[in-house]
C-alpha cells in the first residue's frame, strides 16, 4: 500500500485490492474544505486516474464525518486580487469559479468507479460530490443539503447536476429552503446506493468497493465513458458552464434591509456568531454549515 499525504487531504493506494482512498482531514471544522484543499483533491484524483492498477476510489472524511462543505473562514477571500482592494470584477469571479468547478466536472466523468462514504454531514460541496459519485453509502442519520443557499441564494451549486440527480421537486425543496435534511428522508426514492445506520457506513463502503474491484478494469473504464457520454449529451449537457456561471452570479447578491447578510455579519461579528444569527433568522437551532 502506498500513501500520499498533504496538509488536509491524503491518498492511500492499495494495488493488491485495486482500491484507493482519498480522505478529507480537517476534523476540527468537520472536514470543511478551503480552495487549496479542492485543488489538492483534484491532483490526487489525477494521480488515481493515471494509475492502471486502481479500479475504485473511495472518497471519505476523517473521524466519521464526510464534509460540511466550504470553510467559510476562507471563502470570502477567493475572489481577491493581490494588491487590489476594490470589489472583485465579474471577470475575476468567472475566472476563479471556472477553475474551482473543474474538479467537480472531472469527478463526474472520472475513469474509475467513485464511491462516497457519507457519514454525519454532506453539505455544500460535500453534497455535490455525493451527487456526482457513481456510488454512495449513506448514513440514514446524516444531514445533507445546501444550507449556504440561505445566505448566497438558491441558485448556488450545480443546477444541472441537482436537477438530474434530485428531480425538480426535491431540488426546489432543498434549494429554496436551504434546509439540512436527514438522508433517510430520501431512502425510498433511492437517491443513494446504500442506506445503512451510521455505525455501519465504513464497513459497507469497503465491502461495496471490494465487490466492484472484482470487475474487469477495461470493462469499468469503458462503462464509465459510456455513462459519461450519454449523460453529457442529454441531462448534463450544460453542467460545467452553468455551474460556474451561476456560482459567480450567485455570490454577488444585493441584500435588502430585512434580509440576512452573512458576509456583512461575519465581517462584523465573526464566523461563529454569524452562524448563530443565521439560524435565528431562519428559525433553525443547528449550527452546522
């Protein structure tokens, strides 16, 4: 087994079992991810994609939590230009978001089988990764959704992906409310591959990966390409473009006096206090992102 470690994302490859594991490791913040973490994950996925001995990659979080999404202590510096204190231009926003969405786009069409080990939380980008994966083993008790829609607007994220995977009713429910829903709510609609209790997620994920790894490697690659081409030519034809366009516009809102402005509140009171005031505004007692 070989291991490649970075600061908050690390890779294990087991050539004998043909399974790789990418772990998000920021347990102090429930595995929230900064921009550089996403870039590192993209490079690790490229490493796995180029390794002919690997058939399956498991994406998971350290400490029994998948990920709560973006690290909001870092989020609002994404668009800054060094030496320029002005409001970021739209061209700057589009450049940054086009680059940021590339990892998600590549993950959808990844040449190996992708399995998400969904424990505790899959919020924001974690939810997008789960919806982009081939297979997901989900804890019934996990919370999923796009809660950042409450302060960045309900077009946040990959609308084409959401519509394709969730359907219009569920997509509008989660996006127009920004609520964090229990995963078990979607078991009957078979949103994810397996639904198990929280304590069984890791073992079930490993068992599923081992089962898939018995398939012929060429057969997997051909199947993945076939799936990608069919989706790209129909349901996900505009996925990449719409993802970065709407994210760029959706992070540039004007807030009315009676609307909750997370960015302004965070600057004034700090991130933790801003989350508390968000939950007071929307009537939720949860402090998860």
